[in-house]
C-alpha cells in the first residue's frame, strides 16, 4: 500500500481545488492510503462558496467515510477558515512535516 | 524487474511544464524504464500537441481523464488510453517513482 499525501495550498480558483479533491477520491480506487493536507491559502477550500460547496462536501465526506485522513494547518485554519463546517484535523507545522515525511508520494496542488 | 516512472500532468500548455515532461519521459525510456503518464484538468490540452503525443510513439503509456477532455471538447488521439481516475490511482500505487506537475 502507498501512503499518499495530496497537498492543497493555493486559494480556490475555478475548479482547481475541487479537481484536486476529485483526484484524491479517485486515488482510493487502488491500494493507496490518502491524506489530504490543506496548507496556507488552500484552507479556504474548507469554506467554499455556493457554486462549489456541494462538490467539496461530497468529496470530503466520501474520503472521511472511506477512512482516509483530512488535515489542515491549524494556524491557517484559524485565520482563514475558522467557520468551516468540515471535520478536519488541525495539526501544527512539525506534525504536518512528520506526516509528509512519512508519505511515499506527495502530490502538491 | 523494470523500474517505472509515473508522471501526472495537470497544467495547461502555457505553464511551460511540457518540456520537462518530455525530457524526463525520454530519459527514462532511454534508460529502459517503463513510463506512465496521466493527464487531467488543464493538462488534457497537451493532447493537441504532437510533441506530447510523440512520447506514446516512443513507448510511454499515456492515459487521459476522459471526463476533463470531453468537457474541453478534446477528441481522443490514437495511442492514448481514454480513461479515468482509476488509471491514476493504479499508476500511483504501482510506480517506483512518481512526479506531479500541478
């Protein structure tokens, strides 16, 4: 099994971040353990506008239901997406570094 | 056992990543490695570039997120797999080395 991190670090821009989430769900179709990591302005994906909210919800709920991990930088989450409705694990910087270091593959969006 | 290189390409042609993908792909093929490439999102626009498609002629396996291509009215060229996210998932799971251009 591959331990894979999908890092979303840019602000939502068109379909970019929802495509990263769709890809994350797709990765579960093979023998991959998926960790979605929201960093920097990427945490704003967790407070989507009306046009993307349903897609973001569907992808995050699917990943959560399948037992994959959703994490965010705690500081960025607090400053940029404090009101998020989504259940993501807030980690500090050293914890995120450890998570990424332990992954076989990191896909940064 | 043959080593394999997987490449994910999601950026559009104006991002300038194609030259790196071609260079890496050709180098890996010349070294006897299996090369698997998956294009999705704006990366499907590279299907209109003959330089990209030449990689398939040289032995690279190219798979496409057909959903993204159809959304952009891009037709299936010969020599590429008209696939989906399952192709990327298996590529990530199976390749020895994996690079992403996002």
